[in-house]
């Protein structure tokens, strides 16, 4: 059993497709162990994406992530980290496989609907960043 962090980004929240995205997870064997809708502050977004601080798109990524509320979840299940990445599809929706969340709901490489932890190690760090143990059930 693994846990991973998922974020429905501001573009997808604005499109009113929270339920459709959550259904992808539940229909594919992942359980929602924690869930909350949050308006990230600039400090939150900068800290969460600190690994990308030196990338040219960092400023725009932070601005985008604070442009509206996000929905943050802990997903639980067998191979949850990889399963979530498969369900998400490639970072650039133009390259995302048919039927993936990004192919169906994302507009561009920056407004790409969802975040998902890319390793078990990062999943633990990201879950701890957003959730207290008592919020994960
Ligand atoms: N991103 C961007 N421009 C790029 C590459 C990435 O705006 O050229 C954003 C995009 O929102 C992406 C996030 O930065 O989801 C993190 O990038 P990463 O390469 O880790 O992609 P992911 O793990 O989200 O697929």
C-alpha cells in the first residue's frame, strides 16, 4: 500500500471538474484518504515548488498556483505513486496519452490540471507539507 499527494490545480477547479477528476482516482482503485480545498499563499506555493526555484518557469508556476483555490488530496492504494502519474498523463497535455486527466482537462503545459508526487520519497515530503497525521484517514 502506498500514499501519494494529488493537487487539482486552479484551472481545473475553475472549470468545475473536481468531481470528474476525483472519479478517475476512485474508478481506478485509489482511495481518498484526505481532501481539502485551499487557497495557497505565495509562500506556500514557493515552498512547495522549491525544487523548481531555479527553473525559468518558477515565477509563473507560483502565480498560477495561487490564482485560485486548489483541491489537495492524499491518494492511497497499491502502487499509488505510479498509478496516479499514469492517470495524470504527461506534463504537456499535447503529449498526454488519450484518456488521461491532462489529455481531457488540461489546456497547456503550465495550466495542466493536476499535480502528483513523482516518487514515494517525495510523496511523503509533500503529504507532510499539507496534512497533519490526524487529517489522513
Ligand atoms: N511547468 C511549466 N512549464 C514547463 C514545465 C513545467 O509551467 O516548461 C509547470 C507545470 O505546471 C508542471 C510543474 O511545473 O506540472 C512541475 O513540473 P514537472 O516537470 O515536475 O512536471 P509534473 O511532475 O507536474 O508532470
